[in-house]
């Protein structure tokens, strides 16, 4: 592939940065950027070596060296080469460029959105502002002066602390900012415009008062209250759990409506997709509140894991992302229910990361090569990266893990570090050898562990045969055995946890078995009766487990496991097994048979008032259609899966009807809305019951009256989804959809929910519905939130609608990707990854998908983003 960057080619820069002074004369059509960089040749570097700076679509205006006009040796929009620089000592460069924020549709670099100037520099956006050493190991102290029209942009923000401001001629004004913490260019930020603000403060553990400010569009200030609360809780939590204090006088968050991803952790000035800041009961669901809390925390936590300690190069992306996801997961677990949080995390990991790891886009948590770094902000780097950190904690125990983190913060503060640096801290504090464990960063693919067991009553001995295998992935045909920490629990026939006398044949640490070989024969003595075996408790390792278990054994675990996560896992496995066999039946035209074991088991959990409602809501939600497809693995027929799942849902709904009525009555929301986890859990359970009741009755009037009486967005959108998905085209569904559109037409974030609900109505009709919605004024191809809500959810959240047998869904997506690519390649490439599991489809759909991918590949002028994805997908 073109321009492949390889980890082994990493070299430090020839020149080191000292300070960077930026001056922006803001104008939507022609902003002038003056960058004054103090730098020096690195010791030992060739005295003649030229300086090559990165650029991207830049207009070069002028260059000075030590204040004197100079000519570059070579200059293009993408590159500036300077020769003849001083052999020793410090020198300054002054580089002037011109850029056009108003026509920057890629939303990388400096762009304007709704009249607000804003930047996005990670990963390689700074080079769209000025020529620079735009790489994460080039750290410098920045001073930024922003000059702009005082009316259009009363607010001028950048990183660090404000140091100067004043009035200029022509109605313009300026503000200067200084960020004392050396940082790489990807953490630079500028925001300018006319925004409302919510202010607060936070006193750090050492008694420093920090000003907090969240900027939103005027009139939306009240909707930032929850984000502010989440920010203060995040700041306190990081002090208490990791001993990390905030380090500037001010911390700012800006919410913008055009943003390529969720949010960005720029030093002292986080920029957010407004979807992850704005919330009130009338416009945000419980899931929105939980996401806001998690993302506010995630970006704030980056201040230490990412900013104070950054990455040496982009191959080390998981150093900041995997670790920060781990930290935000822990935060949410402490704020909410740990078990429910873990279930939600694992559901997400299996839905997004497992398919990635099992398809043409599979890559190690730390990749060794890339041709477009934007395509490596993946579930593997983020979510699997977090699981790898969690495994380190499992291996070391909480105390040594904390010591390792302390050492990491102390030793690498101010560094651009590597994964090796990180892992070395844990090896050092614990005395454990983590060499084999390091393979988790290097080998792609989800390990599979097969478990066979044999119990000998005469000797009260359980024999476990454990075997690990890791499937081949692109560029890695054979794999070495990994160090896998596998939590295993045994439950005797009386339901009590077993207390074994000895465990032989493997290194065991409490309930953690350390798998290191391809196979282990484990002898566990002192087990008084044939036990139920619970493997991978709490999801101690991101692996697939294959274990021969009867329905009875799974049902037993679902009743007696003391680890709540594993209770859910047992139920889920039991349901999955029936869903897979029902799919096989659907494929051969047979009706799915009723399954009492499963329905009784689900009803028992539903009826168990000692279990928290959020857990019960998860427990009675069957695996989704894409989960079932993943389990089946190949020759997928999405229509058969849909039919099978619907049949099982109907069985459960009719079998448990009275119980659903009872629990719905118990959990029916009353009183004022509160976003706390317990209230959200009640609502989740209530909605799950109402949905089953709608199925059991086949009558849309229940969801319609729920829709009409709902006084918050969680219930309203839940009822809307029930109507649209269960009773499409019914007058009741049409009434609710029309009402929702009329009520929220002026609120794009809520209209996104309306788009998503319709894009995910199952069945072949979905395509024409999506096309019609694209013509509505609400939809704009230039806005990533709209594109994701309509096209993204259609392609990745509607298996029957998208995977139409005639291939029209694939061709439609290809058309959008090709149209969007010149405007916003990052979003276009991400949309296309919806097809990453195309090889698992049945033959006819597989062929259609391949035809579509080839059609995209034949387009001559593709961005590097889309080219990279399509090439890897075709393989
Ligand atoms: N570190 C950030 C990742 C990011 C990004 C955000 C917005 C637009 C483009 C981006 N490229 C990379 C977000 C995070 O993980 O915290
Ligand atoms: Zn992050």
C-alpha cells in the first residue's frame, strides 16, 4: 500500500522544539496564521540535515529565519523543506500560512461550525493550520494570540491560562493564552465565537481553586448542568483513585454541533460533540446521560493519561486510549452499578471489537503499520486496549496495579512514552515477568479457549482440559500462546461455591488460572460433588470460551453464580444456544420449538426482586441479531436470524405475560425524572416489560398510550421505538412519528433519535425509508451526527434492512461513501466499516457485497482513508 508507515522505522526528529508562538488573524475565508518557532538541531544530527515540516492543503505566505526573509528549499501545500539552518544553537522560524475555515468540510484543522471557529488537531490536523513537526513526540510550550472581530467572536479561547487581552482597531480585539505544559501539536486548540457559558469552580485536593467553564450555544446553558456535575465528579474521582490533580487555573469545555468523533482532550480546552454535553429530561435519554458522564470523564482523565504523558508515535495510541477507557470504565462502575456496567461493557466489546478482530480489518492493539492513522481509532485500540489494562490489574491485584500506575505517572510525566515503558512499570513493582503478556499488544484476533471437564467422584477430583487457540488475522498467520488470566468458579451440587484443596497443572492465584501454554491439564482436588463450572468470570479476559454445558448447567449457573456478570453470561449463553438452533430451523422452514428451560430461567430472574432492576433488564434482553450472527460465524442469513429471534421473543412474551404485567406495574415511573442509575434501571426494566407486553398483545395501543403520557425522553423514545419497530406503518406508529417530528423539528440532536428509530425498522423497506428521510431538510450530508444517525445506524444497526438479498443496501452505502469522501473522508471511511463482516454472509449476499466493494475500489480519486479501508476489506 501507498505511504505505509511502520513502527520499526521510528526515528526521533532531527530538530527539537523549544517554544511555539502562534498568532491567528481570524477570518472565515482567509485566516492568516503566523507561527514563530524557537528550535535547535538535535545534538549529534548531521549539520547539513534539512528540516522538513508537515502541511496539508496549506497556502504558504512567507518564511523568516532568525527574523530575516528566507526562501524555502521546497514548498507544496503538503510539505515545507528548509535547508541551511544553523548547525548549532537555537534559532527561530517565522512561518506565515493562509487557511479558509469556512470551506473546511473535513472538520480537521481549523474550521467553522454554526459561526464558531474551532479546531480538531488529533491525529494530523495541526498540519492543516501551519507547517509543523506534526507528530506526538515533538513537544513545546505554546503561546497563542487570537485576533478577531469582537462582535462575531467575543469569545477567544486557547490552551492554558489567559495572559493578555485588548482592543484593536477596526472593531477587532485579541486574547493571548499561554500553556506552560509542553505538549504535542495534536493537543493544540482554538475556539472563537459567540457562545453562552456555564461557570463553576473546583477546589483541588491540595487546595487550589480551578475555574470551570462549559461553553454552549446561547439558550442551551441549562442543558450543560449535568455535564458540569459529571466534570466535578470526575475531577474528584481522579484525585481519590489515582492521586491525579488538575494542573491549570482553568478547565474549559466547548460543545459544537459539527464534530467528527465524540470529543477531544485538548489541554485545558476540551472540544465536544454537543451530543455528549447537552442534556435535560425532555431531550436526553438515560443512555445519553450515561454517555455524557463517561465521555466527560474520559476526556478529563486524558489530562494525565495522554496529555501529561503522551504517545511517542501513533502506534502507541492505545497507551493513552486503552488506558483512559479503562479509567472511564472504572469511574462509571464507581458511579453506577459495577456489575451492570461490566455487562454493558462486554456487550459493547462483543458487538464492535469481536467482529473487528474476526474480519479483514483486524489489527493488534498496538499495530505495527498503517497507511491512514485516522482508521486506527478503533474498538480494538480503545476497548480491547482497555481490557488489556484490566488484565494487568487482574494479574497484579489492586495494590500492585496502583503502585505500577504511580510509578508510570512519576517516571514518565512530561514524556512521549511507549507501551514498553508502561508495561515495564507493572513488571517492576510486582516482580512479575510480563514478557508473554505483552503479546496481547502484538497479536490480533480473539483467542478461543476450549474447556473440557471430567469429574471423578471417587477421588473428588475435577480434571479440566484447557486449550487456547488464536485465529489467523491479516498479516499474522500463526500465533504464539498468550498469557491469559482466566477466572474460574466451581459450584457444588448444593449451589455452594466449592473450596478446592489443591489446583495442579497450572499456576493459580485465587480463582485466576494463568494460561500460558497451548494446552493445560488441570487437576482440582477436594471438589465434593460434580460442580457447575463458570469460566471467565467477570470477563477476566477478552476471549471466546467454548465449553460443553447442558441447558441445565447453564440454568443452574444463572441461578447460583455469585458473580452477577457471570449470571448474566450464563443466561445469555443459554439464550444464544436456542437462538442459533432456532435460526437453523428458520433456514430450513421449520418453526422454532418452545423452550421451557430458557423461558423459566428468564422469568425467574425477572421475578427476583433481590436483583437490581437494571440487571434484570439486561437479563431479559435477548442477544441482538448481530450477536447471533457473530455466534453463527459464517454463511449468515440475516432474515433467518430475525425470524428466529422474533419467534423466541414472542414465546417469552406470551409465557411471561402475567409477570411482565406485574413488574411493569411495580416499575411504572412516577414523580420527577432523575437521571441517577437506580431510576434509569427502573425505566429500563419498565420499558423491557412494556415491549414484551406489546408483543404478547399484538396491540399498539399500549405503546401509544405510553408515548402520549411520557414526560421524559427515555420513555418517549422508548415508546416511539416500540411503535415503529413492532407496528411499522400502523396508524399509531405514524401518529407518534409525526408528533415527534413536529415537537422536535428545531432540535437536531433529538431529530437524530427520530432518524435512527426509522433507519432501524427491520425489513427490506428500510432502504426506501432512509432515502426519503435523506430528502428531509433535517438531514445534511455535511453533519457527521446526522450521517451517523441515519446512514450509520441503517448500515450497522439494521441487519435485515441493510443486507437485502438484492444488494441494494450495499450499493446505497457505496453511493453515500463516494459522495461523502471528498467532503469528509474520515466519516466516509468509518461508514464503510459497516461492511467489515461481509465475508461471513451467505454466498449470494457475499458476492453482492464484494461487487460493491470492488465498485468503490475502482473510483479513481478516493481519499487515503476510504482507500485504506476498502483495500483491506477486499484483502
Ligand atoms: N483522542 C480523541 C480521538 C480523536 C478525535 C476526536 C475528534 C475528531 C477527530 C479525532 N481523531 C481522533 C478522542 C478521545 O479518544 O478521547
Ligand atoms: Zn480518548
